[in-house]
């Protein structure tokens, strides 16, 4: 016990001032706030996804309303209006129909979306995404063969969607495309092309069903996995809590090993020291004072 007390008096934890342990401590101090911040970010993502899921669920559960009640020329579709089920009465204008390039279906096959102007009874135009068709060839330079919509006056149903942007979709709005092909659905640009009053946003048609199942209707918006972000947030916070615990365990282990080594060295030196009062002499004789 005397030796242990002597070692602690000399500073057992002085090794913490070594370069190696200073670096370890600084890394630990840096990891703790970083992991806490990552947990907060994941929780924010959870809240965003949960809110988006609730918004989609509320919109899909709402009763259908005439599209004129939610959309107007020059007006953007709001977050609360997105995915709302709307109805419209009028007729399709296939002469001014275009296709949207590089779109995929549920099987990740690349093709086109069909964007057809739908002329309302009051003369205004609603852009209708009638669904997906496969590409005729790998180049996608020629206008594809497009299934015809119902003729004459018809009432359609669909989900109201905002105009597409590169920022929101990640799709570049390329120039110099083949005739009657576009990259993004933009109601203002289509209004200029058509020379008509076009309602803001567009409608992803859900009814009536097409003949022979083509074009393929766009699927319902998927539910984002908000619970996964919640789990990631808890995981990061557990990591943050584990860092000081791990640091303390390493320090205690290092301290014990150094203390054990110091005690063994002290004992070795004590055993190798000659007995008190004994002087070494030449030959095989000792003289005791």
C-alpha cells in the first residue's frame, strides 16, 4: 500500500499529458458534439418525413374538388394543395400534346410521361399527365407512339401537383430537345407555347382508366420511412454517450497497467538492493558491522 500511495503521489494520470493521449482526448471531445448534431439532424429529417407523410395522407383522404377551386393561371400549387384529388370537365387537345423525357415506371424502365392539354369548359387549359409509356428506342429522338385519350367531353380525376423544377427533382432542364419533347413540366412555359391561360401546376390523372392499360397511370406517392431517421437519431446519441464512457474505460485500463508496471519495477529494485548493514568484500567472506 505504501508503494501505491507513493505512485499516486507522483501522478499516475500524468500520462494524459502525453501527445498520444492529448490527441485521443481531443478527438473524443470533437466526436461528442458532432454525434449529437448528427442525431439532431436525423430527428429533423424524421419530423420532415412524418409531416410529409401526414400531408399526403390528408390530401389523399380529402374529398375530390373541382380543379378550378385550387388552381388558377399564374398561381403556384401550395404544399397543402399538393396531392389533393381534383376533378375537371372538358376535352383533351392532342394536337398540342408533348412528352416528358427520361421518366421511369414502377419497374425502373425508362420512357416518357404524356402531357396533354385539357381544355376546360371556360376555355382555360389544365395540363394533364396521362401516365407513362415506354421509349420506342434508345435514342428517344423521335416522338413516340402515344395512346389516344377519350374523345369529346369527359370528366377526369387526378392528383394536383406543382410545377417541376430542377432544384426539387434533380432533373436538368436541357435545351435543344427534339420537337414536342420536354424535360420538366412548367405551366408558365406551356402557357407561352400554347398561347392560352394555363392553370398553375398539373394533374396526374387517375381516372378514367385507359383502355388496354396504357399509358400506365402514375402510382400513389410512396410513404417515406420516417421511423428509420428516428432510429438513426437515437443511434447517434447513444454513440455520443458511449464516447466519454469509452474514454474513461481506456484511461482506467492504462492507469492500472502503468501502476502495475511501476509497482513491479519498484519491487524488483527493492529485491536487488543489498540488505541494510551488509557490505560486499572480496572472496567468499562477509563482514557484518
